C-alpha cells in the first residue's frame, strides 16, 4: 500500500543532465529499498539503480555506473536519480519502485510502482 509519483523527465541533448524525483506515500514503513527501472520501446524493463531505506547503500546497473547517482532527500520517503552525461540509449520511460527486499535489482521483488516519467535524449 505505497503510492509513488515520479517527476523530472523531459527532453535533453546528449551529454546533458536531468534529475528525476520519486515521492513515496502510504505505508512507507514497509519499504526496505527504493529503486529506478527503465523501459525503452520494444525492450524489457531494466534495472537502473537502487538505494537502501537507510541510505547507506546504493547499487547501479553497469550501463549507468559513473553517470547516474541515486540519493535521498531530507524527507526519507523521497529519492532522486541524478542523470549526467546522458546518451541517446538512455531514452526510456523511467519508473520508481519500492521493495520489501533489501537492495534487489529484480523487478519482481518490487511491489509498488509509479506511473513513469519519459526521458528522451536527442543526438
């Protein structure tokens, strides 16, 4: 019983930056991990990044490591995904999700999902 709202997507040129936000509400006491996934047209939904509820651990997909950074806001139920050095292949709908499992990268372990926010990176 967690509601998630993503924001911050948009159109950006290659090499540019965007910051996505995800705000969780409801039964946030059940959250152990918050994560980001993305899905490009015709592709599977792929793991992007995750952060522990404590904020002590982060995990990134190899494709975004060194370019994307996940962090918490002062409100612990809100997380950000800072995306730098964006590439056209980063174009996708980005989804925020929460999990009762610790630091999982498996979308099947995430029980609540946001509506998604579109990120488009032009060449």
